[in-house]
């Protein structure tokens, strides 16, 4: 996957569902192509197929359950998101936490079905544990800063850089994203300077008064 990456999580915001989700996805696609950078998106499950069928930028799922296909009503399988058109999935977001055994199982399923795994970590210690399961990405996101507009890359730079270094020590193949409170190009620039290969962002774009302005700010920073 081309780096650096801006991964936009639509969460379950009203601004990111149905037709609004499609418009936001088209906007992400436009800015991605205009600046030649990787903007990927994680819409709600019910919107994955409609978006993936029409949008050319990478689409991720927001979650999978650590199960195979079968008689399991209401669950989300790796197979189902792959069939819908997702190329990868978030795992263990702070709003959808899993224990380590389930995280390991989810990563195994992504490998089996050829999906890119982006595992979220709330702490350095959790990131170290997850790194031993060899996901493709680990996104460091302290939950107390999520949705606050206060960037982790600006307020906890030493923790971000230490997390990057520790994860690389355990497995140099794992790429690290920075999340929580990312709202402007300065936050993105700082994350990249600290060793991250991109950012995981949600409300900073999805709920912005003008999402295009924010995306362009991010993109211009990356292109500098």
C-alpha cells in the first residue's frame, strides 16, 4: 500500500452514512487523485459495497469479529467484508475493544482472506503485545484524546516516537499510524516526523464544517 496514508474512519456519525457517506467518499477520492496521495476510508458496514463498487480509493471495514463464516447471527466476518469490496479492516478500535486472544484471531483471519490489518492500540504496552501477532499496521490512539481536537502527535510526541521505535524493534515490517485528535496539517506533519507512516482520523474530517478544506490541508502537508 502506498505511503504515507490518511485513513478516514466514518464511525457511525450521521455525516457518514448512506448518501452522505458516498459524498464524503467521493470527496476523499477527489483529493486523493488531485494530490496523488493515499486517502483510504472506513465507512459503516452497510455502505461498504455501494462505495467500493463506485470509488477507486481503498475501502476498509471498521471491525471484524474473530470468527469464520457460519451460524453466527449478527456478526461481521472477514469473508463478508472482503466480498463487499473492502481491502482491509480496523481491529480493536477503542470504541470496539477486543482482548488479545481475539485480536490475534482477527489478524489470522485477515491473513487468510488477504485483508490488510490495521490494529489500534491505546497504550505502548498494548502495541507491544499486538506487534507480536504481526499485523500490517498498528495505529496508536490514546482514547482520552479521541474526538477532542487535541492531537496526540502534538501533546504526546515522546510516546508516539517511543511506540514507533518499540514496535519496529519487535517487528520491523509493521507500519505505525498515529491517531486521536488529528485535525490539521500540523498534526499530520508532526506524526510523520515522529516516525508514523500516516494518520487515522475520524471526527476531524467527518464532522468538520468543511471536510474538503481539512483534507486539502492534510494533503498539502504530505506533499511538502
